[in-house]
């Protein structure tokens, strides 16, 4: 592990957090805001992800009022081109997971990110 001085570490943490929040960042923030141990929060987050996957795999959608819906969408079969070989490939009908945000969530995000400085 490489040692990074505190001001530089803070800089890297801020730059990384502006791009995307990882699962570890999410767990850390929930633990800090709720006062619950990180291990317990991590187990809860992992359980939530497992339930979402299991439900969608079983064909069941998940609706979270005020946040959005985890749903599965059916993709029709189609013909595609393999450019490197110059052949046509048939892609069979399949299902893909999807997230549809709620109206309240969309309105919240439309306002734009808060300025932190």
C-alpha cells in the first residue's frame, strides 16, 4: 500500500466521489449518517442486492415508492452484423433488467447537483 499525505488523500477522495459512488462509498455514507456499524450496513446492502436479483430473475418487479422500480424488459429477437466476419447473426429474444425512476426522483435530479463549495 502506498502512503498518501492527508491533503492529497482528501483531494483524491473528492475527485473520485464526484465521478461515481461505489458500493463501499455507499456503505460508508449510510453507516456515518445512521450510526450503524459498517459491517451491519454492508450485510443489509448485500441482502438488498440479492433480493433484487432474485426477484427479477423470478420475473417479479420491485416498486419503491418515491424512488423507482426495478423491472425486466423483453427484447425481441433481431438480426445483427458481425463486422469482422461480415456475417449476419441472429440475436434471440431475451430479457434485461431495467430501472425506472419515480417522478419525484426525476424532479429531484432535474434540479441539478448541490454545490459543495
